[in-house]
C-alpha cells in the first residue's frame, strides 16, 4: 500500500499521469487533462479539466485537489498563476535531461508510493540511465548525426536545451542544431540536407508524422535517405519522462547504433 502524502492529485501533464499510475498512486488522481491518455483504461473514467494549454481552472478547483502537478513547457503560466491565486498547491516540473526525468520519477514516488514501486519503476529507470551514461563514456565511434523533428510546415528541430536532445546524445546521437538559439529552431529543407543526418526519427507527437512524410524524406539528398534510415517512432519515447525511460533508451539507442545504418562519408 502507498504511504502518507497528498490524497487528491490533479495532473496536467500526460507523462506524469502515467507515472503516478505506474507508481501505484492512481487511486489518488482525481482529475487529468484531455491529453492524459495512459494508462487508457484507468484514465478513461477520470474527470477531465481541459487541455494542457487551455486548462479549465474552475474544473480543477471543483475537484478540491491537495496538489496539482504541472509542467513549465506543457502548461501555461496563466493557468499555474490562476490555480495558485485560488490557494492551490501547484508543483511545476521542467525536466530538460534524462537525468532530470529520472529525478522527477523519484520525486513523484515521494508523494507516498511504496518501496515495491521504487524497485519496479524508479530503480529500472536509474539503471537504464547509468548504463547509457557508461556506454556513452566508453564509446569510441563518432556519434550518429540525427535529425528528430517535432513539427513540419515549417520544419522544426530541437536545440541542446531540450529533453529530446539529451536523450539523443545519451543514446549515441549528434544533434546538428545543438547550438541553436531557439529551443525549437525553424529549418528549411536545404538546411536539413546540408546537415547530412545519417538517421532521421519521425515521432508521432506533437506532430503526427506518418508514412507519407517518411516517403518524402526518402527522396531527399542526405545520408539517412540513401541508407533508408528514416524511422517512424512512438513520440513518447523522446518526450515522455517517466516509466518509459528504459524502453526509450533501448529503442533509440538501437536505431542510432552504427550497425543499424550504413556508415557514409561526412
């Protein structure tokens, strides 16, 4: 059984919602957003408080939570300030590295989860992170240049100040836009081709990249297209921090492994 901690939780962050249930704290969750879709059966019957960007503050207040869990990037300052002004306790997270994600998982465990939940959820994420960091330190090959867009029309990549970037680097990737001033730089096709990524990962969120996008890129003039290393992936692997971290590290690491794509000249 879970121990002491806030009894009524509202989560405004899809990945946090999933983590709470994984940690055995689902019975305390009294409200979630429309975008909180995992675990599907468990969240289906929960009261919804709107989206992550257009949260219905009054709906949250009616649920009388002891704690509201929000994210600096996914939720708006207006929502957080309105909830705090109404007297609610709001905890805002902002993981920008995989290590931050693991630490957040540990913090959520501290809301009253059991020792068994630590062993089943938190410890595997820590072990996966430690193993990936050790493999990164021991790597002798050049990192795999990778492009992981989050949007198109216009195309948008990620800078070094993002969770996605840190995960890619941890898994053996090199992000050509690591030094971009914007967190999500706007890119033209010519810039992407000039960067010559050897692997392209197309997540299904926040933009729902699909087979048509993959086929289009396979016709571009870049190494990833010539080797066929353009992959449609589950977007949660690169943007959901929490219990999905071990699977994300394993899967992205395999896609960026030099054995998985043709090593082409720079």
